[in-house]
C-alpha cells in the first residue's frame, strides 16, 4: 500500500486532509478483482483508479526524494500528484482516456498553487500541449521529460 499525503500549503482554503491510499502493485489489484484481460480492465469501474495508481507508483519510484502529495479542496479543485523540490512545483493529473479532458477544478488548482508546469498522463501515443505549460503525455515520456535535466533529475541517476 502507498499512502499519498495531502500537499500542504498555506492557503485560505478548506483542504481535504486525509491521505489517499493506493495498492502499489496494479497486477495484484487486477488479480484480486479477477481481471484477466486488457479488455476486461477497460470495461471495469476500477480502470481509472488503477491507471492513477500505476502512474503515481512509477513516478514516486523514480523520484523518491521529492516531496509528493495530492491537492484537493472541498470546493472541488484537485490535482492527483504535486511534486515539489526547492522552488520547483509540478502537477501531474492522471487520465485513463486516449482523449483526456480536465475539469475546471484542475485549472483552479493550478492557479491556487501557482503551478506553471503540468502534465496530464494518459494512455496516448504522442504528446501534445493543451495550454501553455500543460501537456498531455504518455507515462514513459513524462518520466523521460521529468528526468531530462528539467530540475527533476532522479537522485539515483
């Protein structure tokens, strides 16, 4: 299990403060739910949560020395994963769709946290921008981009 704590910031907003829990091994999750094929997974209600757990686990394993948490307000602003080290803050949103969209709450959260670099991690083939500083990317590209000298170089590299 992985407990992801809430991202702590000094804002005058009511924040969700209970941690999020993920099963770190998505293969085990799928086995426990008797999901045997990719088609079964795509049609299962756990697909989105499974994708989110997979993405967060890969990022956390690669960048263990970064402060990580999620951001959610009671008003609905939300980011699945916020990474911070020094003055650098990056938002990661996980979407299990080949044509992902984000809610108004995502944009509000970026504004609340003054984030200028965000990635929407989706099962897509190619990356593309959706707004300045916000790109949709496959997981492998996000890991490569974060580790390519942009300030998020893994400690083990």
